[in-house]
C-alpha cells in the first residue's frame, strides 16, 4: 500500500485529516454518553442522543445534491469547521433539548461530509490507486472504531469530558486545515436546473445504472442482515459461553481487527483482482462466518468466525466504494453515495430492534444463524441482479 499513492500529497493530507477526525469522533462519542449520563442519569436519554445523531443521515439524498452542485472542497472544510464549533458548544450546554439540537446538527454536518469526501476521491487519486486509497481509509476507520472508544474512556477519565470535546474540536480544525490545501475539481452539475430536478436526476440515474444500483441495494441488505446479530453479541458472551464483560469486549474487538485485516488485504491486492467476484466471495464468506458463530462449540471458535466476518466486512467496504467510484460519473457521485449512506443508516435502524426481538424469541445462537441465512440471501439477490444486468448489457452490445 505504498509507492505512488503515498507520494500523492493531496491524498496523504486527506488521509491524515480523516484519521484525526475518525479518532476525534470516537472520543467525543464516549464523552457524549458520559455527559448525558452525568446530566440526566437516564439510559433512554442516551438512546435519544444516538437517534438524534442518526436522523440527519436519512436526509442524505438531499445533501448529496449539494455535493454534486457546489465546490466540494468548500463543503468539506465548512463541514469540519461547523463540527468543530458544535463540539465546543457541547462543553457549555447542559440542557438536554439543546444537547439533542447540537448532536442533530453535528449529524447533519457529518451526513454532508461523508458522501462529499467519497465523491471527491477520484479527483484526488488516479483510478489505478482507488482500491488502495479506499483500503487505507477503511483500515484507518476500522482501527479508530476499535481503539477509539477505549482511548475516549481513558481521556474522559483522565482529563474530563470538556477536554475530550476540545480534543474533538481540534481534530476537526486540523482536518479542515489540511482539506483547505487540497485542490478538488468541481462536479459538473446540470446547468440552470433546480435543486429538486437534480435530486430526481440523481435518483433516476441510479435507478437505471444496474451495477451501481446492485451495490447500493446490496449494501442496504447486507447491513440489515448482518446487524441483526449485533444485539446478540452481549448475550452470546455472557449467557451462551459465560465469558462475561471481557468476553463481550473480545467479540466486539475481534470484528474490528478483522475489518482492518480485510481492508489491508484489499490494499495489498489493489486492482490486481476483479472487484465484483471478490465482493461476492466476501459476502458469502461473511454469511458462513455468522452461521458458524451460531454453531460454535466453544468461545474460541466463535471468536475465529467473527474475525472472518470482520475480514469480509472490511473487503465489502473497500470494494463497494471502489466499484461506485469507478462506474458512476463524477457528476452523480455525491448523490449516489448519499443514497448509500441513507441505506446504511436505515438498515441499522431496522436491524437493531428486530435483532433484539429475535434474541428474546429464539436466543443468541439462533439469531446468528438467522443473520447468516439473511446475509446469504442478500448476497444471492445482488448476484442475480448483477448477472441480469451484465446479460442485458451483453445483449445490447
């Protein structure tokens, strides 16, 4: 994952800025939960904060129009500066309603930033480096969600909640400073057309673009299927295997480590492998691994299966981003990625309560088995869709 990519100063600045804000996000999330517990002592208030952070993502298709309509560098820098200001605001606000408002606005800035930065990638790195670039960003994100919460806990315990929010604000300012130095080509928006026209145009493009549509749809269904098992993790560790809180931490951590390995593996392979076959191998391996967790005779076997699932998750993230960036015209990238992020959030919102009901009704092992079956079904659905799309293209040519 070295060579020309790390010689590209524009990419290195984007990568370093992203790494800083990833860690800052993880730290501030821990600090936010601690702050709300200190302020209200209510678990439902914590849940409300998570919902407030998630809700803006559901409006991502509208924000994706901006990513294709306005200067992308200006959007990225402004999003970081707004998040820095809001993080500082969290230091002073103690009223729960105002806290929710700040969290919602941070989520909105994040929902604008994420599709914009993905859409900007092809303008920063050459097509031959896209897989490696996505792999490096994905691995960095996976590391941040693996070690970030632990770091956040240590920082909150050591320097306090306010200092943790200040650190988060500093990471956004650092990212904004780096992004402001990166020249990005402006997307070619439809001249003279209105906002709603561009929204319909983007959705219409995606509806007719068979392979990108399959990847976006596949991302929704795989997240929905695999996250059914998330509520089962703690019960698998504590009740099924009797490994307590330490075992639960290992289950969560091993998945993150697997994601790092999967992303790094794609970075090493780069464009030397065909992406779509790798995608389907990853999805079906993911399904088998989840089923394997449900059938595991011992905790160590379950850990191994979850590591494989994490590897497949890392591969899936890299391949999906790269396929979209190489197949979707630049003028539509922001809108397409915004739909992908909306689907991701909607799938999580559906999967977590449904998974909880499955655990209550059938138990942790059976929930993992059902999750594996659902993931295999999602992979099969996308495979059939891609086969039909490529067959239609062959007939037309």
